[in-house]
C-alpha cells in the first residue's frame, strides 16, 4: 500500500468536499480501510483452510464451504471499499477538466481575458450535479453491499456450527468455521460503520440541496426587488409631478386681481 498516494488522494478529495463529506471520508479511511488492512489478513485469511467438516467424503468440505460462503467476506469488503471511494474521484476529474479548459481558454485569449469560472472548484453548474451524483452512487453502493451481506450469509454471521447436506456429502454433516466469534464481531462492526456512512451521505445530500435552494431563492428575491424598484421610482416621480401641478393651480387661484381705477 502506497500511503503517500493514499494521503494525497485523501487531501485532494477533502479539498472539494463539504464538512460532512470530510467527516465521511475520515470514517471510511480510519474505521473501514484501516481496520480492513489490519484485520483482514489475520482474521479472514484462514477461513477456507481451517473450515472443517465431520466427514472425510471427498469434495464435501469444498461444496459446503462454497454453499455457505459463495464469496469471501474479505473480497466482498474490498469491493465495497473500492466502489464506495470511486465516486470521489469523479469530482477530482471534473475539477481537473475545468482547470484544463481554463488554461486553454487563457492561452487562446491572453492572460488578461475574463475567466470561464470564478472558481474551478466551486460546486456550481455541472460540478454541483457531479457531486450530487457521487453522493447518490455512494449511498447505493453501501446500501447494496449491506443487503448482500445479509442475503449471502442469511443474517447468520459466522455461527459456531453450520449443517450441510449438499451432495456429495453422505448425510447432513456438521461444519466448523475458524474463529467465528472474532469474524462475527468484525462483520457487525463493518455493517454498523457502513450504516453510519449512509447516514452521513444522506445528511450531506440534504445539506447540499437545501443550500442550493436557499441560494436560488435569495437570487430570485433580489431580482424581484430590482424589477420593482424602477416602477416604484416612476410612481414616486408621478406623485411629485401631480403634487407640483396642484400647488401651481392653487397659487394661480390665490393671486389677487387688480382693476384699473
């Protein structure tokens, strides 16, 4: 594992994330990736080698293991971490595309030209939609993998004994998993952290959409005020003219008339 690359990737993603996005990334890297790297090799590395059944029928052990664990939990966990972190790279690639487009535009029109973007990392326009799509993707990935854990393992996280009657086993045999309690603890821990990440993603989506709606509402109200100001000024001018004409008329009526003696 190249930790320098991992650190650079984390800092790059956090640069364009919201506060909730930074918390989500910290949870993923500390409570999921670090635990996975530390625990997987020692806890889940011997799951097939030490899976044992109380029969020596050729092929029974392999068939039973494949029945209860069609995919290694460690590999399922790895796929989840890969897929759940990929959407963050989409945001980095979109920002890099904006930077490249800005450089080409400046090279074409000169350094003093108006910029295409006020801030290439600001979540507006297409980048806002990319960021929102990345949140939807993270939410879907964590939800699907939690479903797969319960579906594949049938909510029986590494029981002490499993009964297998698959062919070519002669009858229902008892099979035993190595260190089932330890594996169960790590599995429950990962399910809980995945649920926490789902909650953080939902909160970030609500924050992102709510902030955008508030900004759009403020912009529209400002435009309505600007449109209403000319009519208000014109009505004030009209009232002033009417008042001046009324004063002139009253002045003409009050002027004394002198006749020749």
